C-alpha cells in the first residue's frame, strides 16, 4: 500500500509541477480506473455487483486517491462501476454522474469537465478506449480481464497533453 501511495504522490507531484510551470493554462486532469472485481457466480447475470474483494478494492481506491479533490465522478450505469466509484464520490461529497460508453469524449463531456479533476470508472474495454479518445491516439489496448488495478492519469492544458499508466495490484 505504501508503494502505491508513493507512486501516486510522485504522479501528483509531477502534475502539480507542470501546473506551476503552465499556471496560465486551464488544466483538466482525468483519473481513469476499471471497476473492481465483479461477482462471477452467475454467468448469465448481465449487471453483477462487486464481490467482497471488489468492495475492498473500491475502498483501496478511495485510500489511494484520498489526497485528490475531485470535482466530478463519472461511472457507467452498471452496479460494478457505480459501487467502485461510490466511496470516492462520497468522500468528495459528489453525486455520481452516469456516462454513456457510446459517446466517450464528446463536446458536452469536454465542457462539463474542463478545468476540473475528474474520476472516470469504466470497464476493461471502455476505460482504455476513453483514455485513447482523450489523448487523441490509440495508445492503450483492452485491460486483461484479471486486472482491476490500472490507473490512467491524463492531464490536459492549452500547452500539453500527458498520459500516465500506473498498475496497482
């Protein structure tokens, strides 16, 4: 856990240093994660909840992201994504905003999140697709189904766009 916090602190420090250099820019920072471990006991269930391990991971994400003040928390309209996002939303006194995976980085989303710090919770395929849409290139492929620990941090300003991938197991 300490290793994860150190990595996150370094990433956050880097972002803060860049924001100091570009202090006239409007900086938007996105944190993208995949939902935590879902209940696979009923393969026909289309909208499963998190397992106990998944709820613990959601709590761990809240701990890892505890020093970041979010302006918005987005999740897809599935139990597993909403349950993963909820601890961070509650800590920041925010309501979850549901987003449509068919319209990733459209003008409405850009306007709603411009200049803000935003958590986005998605799926093994939609999370890297969303990151790719934001950075404007196809850099990240689907997340392995057994991996629920990727954290993508994307910082956008008038002068630069930076994407970082951290894997937290």
